[in-house]
């Protein structure tokens, strides 16, 4: 009983119960609602572990960060290794063919990053330091690995809430985006059909694309060259044609393994002493604002283009310009089918979605250049 008292009662704080409930909610969303279970389930379970009495002791009011999860954090997130390796797997999943056959869709990926810079300004207005405001803004890209790299590189004071917000909003794409899209579009606009007219893209073009993009980004935004480089290296594995087994490993085994490690390791920043703070709620709110404004920016940009185009585009595809691949592209496609069961927007929305993946990484590099 004495050991039980020392390990549990003496180390118990009521805030731990709140974190258990948050962890349970993440697990519920993962299992019951099937919202990015590979991310939310390990995050939720890790949040419960890290907030058990005595697991992470407090010494003079400060966390004594030690143990396997903190070791894993230092080995994979503190040095940005896990996000970079994950980008290899994401790159191997991406088919740039639809985008290369219609390159003008690249511009939608850029337009959907407006919310990042808008939220940076808002966070600064609320009194956050520039390094924290910049890290909060990048949540709007709905790109977990980029959010981790930016927050870590800038040594943000709110790494935990930023990580949780970025990955949570990735999972909530099917819930958050449709109302925003419907609010900004008319029924007539949502019914615009965009027949897919694929153009033949040569193998050489597909091989050169990741190499050229990496070189250009390295010259324009050197802070993001490793993020883009690892993403494009994964795509090169896919397109080169001589490393199919490595490409399949990167897409499945590697990506899944790193995702599990990321999810449970992020929980080290979900200890109640760090997480339960008024600023956390504000960060979650600002992250939602960034996500909504990014979605709105893509849609409104498409509507603006339609004023000058003879062949109109369905403005819903602009919303796919955020980086949540492939959730956003699929969401837009499903919305198109809901309006007209013969309106197939999948290839267009996926092309915009992969352009958003590139644009968000470049935006992360620009944010780093601005805030460092």
C-alpha cells in the first residue's frame, strides 16, 4: 500500500483526468469515426501513458523528461528525423501525372496557403512571439510533418499543442471543409463539370520533375530544401522504374511505421503541465482559423479565375490546395458526386492536392526564413 501511495496518490493531479479524457476522445475518433486512426490512436494512447501518476515526475515544478518516449522523441522528432523519413513515404505515394498533364493547377496549391500568413499575423496580434506565431500559422497547411519541423526548428514554446492541432485538423478535413466550401459556392458553381482529358506524360518528365523541383526550391527557399528533397526523393523512387520494391516499402512499411512512432511520440508534449494552458485553446482556435482561411483562399481564388476563363473550373477543387493528402482531394471529389453523380472531380482535386503538398513545404521554408 505504501508503494501504491508513493506511485499514485502522491503524484496524482486532477489535471491528469482531463488529459485521460482527451486521450480517450482521440482513441474514440480513431476507432469509432475512423478519423486517421494511424495517427489519432497512438496519440491518444500516448497521452494516457504520459499522464499516468509518476510516469513523468515533477522536480521543483519542472518536468523531468526521461524514459523511453522522451528518448524516442529526442531520437526522431527533436532532430526532425521522423518527419523527413515520413516524407519519403508520402512522396512515394504521390502520382504527379495528373498535375503534370495540367500544370496550371499548381497555382491553386499556392493560393490555398494564404491562411498560414493570415494566422501568423493574428497570432502576433494576440501577443505570441514571432517564433510561436509562425509555428501556429503553419497549422493551416494541414501538414503534420511540416508543422513539426517548423515548430522544432524555431524552438517554439508550444510544440505539443501545435503538433496535436496539425494532425487533428488533418483528420477533421471531411468535417471542416464541406461547410466552408458550401458557404462560398453556389449550387450552380458546384455543378460545374470538369471532364478529365489526360495528356500523355513521358517517363522522362516524371523522373525529371522531382529533381528539378528540388533544385528550384533549394535556390528559392533553401530552408525547405530538405523537406521538399525527401518528398521528391520518395517520388523519384516511385517513378524511376528500377526500385519498385523500395517504393512499395516506403509507401507501406516505412510510412506506417514512422506514423506510429510519430503519433505515440507526440504524446510526450501532451503532459498536463505543458498542455493544459489557456494558450493551448487559443492555439487550437487559431489553427482552425488558419485551416478555414486556407480552404476559403483556394475556393475564392478559383472563383476569381472563373471571371476570366472561358472554360470554367469547379471552385471546389481550390479547397484541395491544402496539404492534407489525400483526404482533401477525396473530400472534394465526394462533394462533387453528391451534387451530381456524374461529376468526377477526383483527378483534378488530387492534382491540386499534390500541388498543395509542394506549396505547403515551400511555405514552411518561407516561414522559417522569416522567423529565424
